[in-house]
C-alpha cells in the first residue's frame, strides 16, 4: 500500500492558513508551553492527509483514530528529552534518552524524517498509551548551531505523512523554536527538569 496524499494547491493553502494562525496565536501568549501548544494544534490540523484513515488497511478494526502532536525538549544535560508540550500524547513530562528511537535520531542528525508506516521502521518505538501510531513526522527544532528539541506530529492511520510534510512541517518547528526562545523557554525547561527526579537513563 502506498501513500496517496494529495499535495495540491489545497494542501499548501491549508498549511499557509495554519502557519498564519500559529503565528497569530503565539504572538498573544506569554507562557511558552501554552504558546507552543497552540502551534502544535495548528500543525496537527494542517500537515498530512486527513483522508488517510479512509483507505483500506490504514487503521486496524477497533483501534481509535487520532492525530496528535507534541514537542520533546532536550534537557540542559543533553542526555535526555522531556515531553513538555503534550497535545494528545497524554504522557506530559515523559522522558526518553537522547539517543532513543526516532526522536533521538532526529535530535542527533538534525534532519527531519517521516514514517509513512511505522510497521516497517526498525527505529520506531511506541511511547503513547492510547494506541499504536501508524504514521509519524519528526522535525528538529534548531536554535543557532544546536538542536533544542523535536517537534512531532503522529497519526493512528498509516500513510498519513509523506516527504512533502517534512518541508511544510519544519516551518511549524522553526516557528515553535523562535517562540520558545522569545518567551524564555530554556529557563522554563530548566525549572521543569529541576522538579523531576534525577534522570536514570531508564
């Protein structure tokens, strides 16, 4: 089964509207987590193929259908990441190692990636409890010469994402990185990390 995402003018118009809305809502926020949550919501409904769930085999019978988004930030020690912005993951402040699975690979390489079908990817690891992700988009968040986080959009339906989504999705990730820095995100992250038990690498 191959993806048939319609990357036509309607797709790019949807992305442009999403970016405009994301910029508008983030300008009016002072809390960095809330601002970035709003950006993830705009990305969640803008990128990918909303009709993917309708194709045969996209979702297993009885599985829930969802599209979620979130942002893992690299801890100050740069040995793990924390899910600070949780838009549907339902595991806020979950932590994973800096080299763990696809998020870790994205931070390490600094390159965006997509999984049309997670069933075929050896690096994929299920993190969320609500159901297995079928397709996922991994976007590095750069600031200066460092990757500071990983912006993720994920769907239950297989073949929701394809290569063009890495090019449009990175625009949301770039906006999120700039907004995070403008609103004092690193200090916000440091306080969160300090409130958590020491990272054990587990």
